[in-house]
């Protein structure tokens, strides 16, 4: 999670010329999140099919009880953004393009984390701190202080979350690139610091808790 100073304003253009289209954040309790979206029996086998499984320290298996980690915080503030894709983007280039978007997404998450003592950011995908994760070479993480777990590592139904909480669907590259890719991450807030956000105030919505 490298780059220039943290703090990415909404709609800020990235150096590559595209624009992150941020959606209004949504907050809910971690208990509500676990009850509604935690599906380890269904999702853990699917993670085995991902190329990042066991190859990136932000991804499964983490060696931690991820449900317990979520439950150790009071609330989660979820962030989502649409990453427009160029119509001519080749399938082989989609992963690298998504990784560029994650750098900007993570920059904003880390800024939010720095502004909320005791909070913990959750990234929208695999860690992109290094060009090649040391885990693939059976080496310790080179930047453990910068590592933030992927939202996928918590075995949550992200497509369902995107549809229900942000009213947007997760799209994939089929024969043609989709109009956009959806990125989702979050900020875990400790019990003393979690504060409800009224709809419309600071552009944040609050889900039922």
C-alpha cells in the first residue's frame, strides 16, 4: 500500500487518467455483518480456486480467526467505488488495471484509518505493496506494518453486500470488459470510537443494526 501521501478526495483522477467513482459509505455493526454475510462453509472452498490463495499475505488462509477479528470491533464502515474500464481493455490486463485502482482505494482507506485511532482498514483485494508477495516464496512479509487483510479474507458474501448495501452489482469480464468493476473495502471501528452516521451527513449512510 504505497504511493504518495494518503488522502484521496472523492472523484479524484488517478495518474492513469481514469476516475474512481465513490459511492456513499455505509456503516453497520460487526455483529449484523456476521449474521447477514459471513458464509465460511460456502466461500472457503471457492477461495481455493483463486490464484492469490496461499500466495498473498492479505488473502486466505490467514491463520487467524477472521470472525473473531471482526467481532473484536464494534462497527464497520464500508466503502465502495466503481472503477470504469476502457472498452478496449484486454482480459489479460484487467488484473493490473484493478491493482492500480486498489492503490488509490487503499490510499483513502489508510487516510480514514489514520484519522480514527484504534481502527483497522480492510483492503478491497490482495495486498499490492510489493510487485510480488513474499508469501509465494515462503518468506516473511516484507512490510508487515503496511499489510491490511482483503475483504475476501473474512469470507463474507461480497456480491450480496454490494447489491444490498450499495445497490450495485459485482461485474466480471466475460467476452467484453464490463462498464466498470466494483471495489469494496472497509474500516473497522473500535467500541469506544464507533459513531453512527446520519444519512446525508458527510455523505454516509447507516444500515440497520
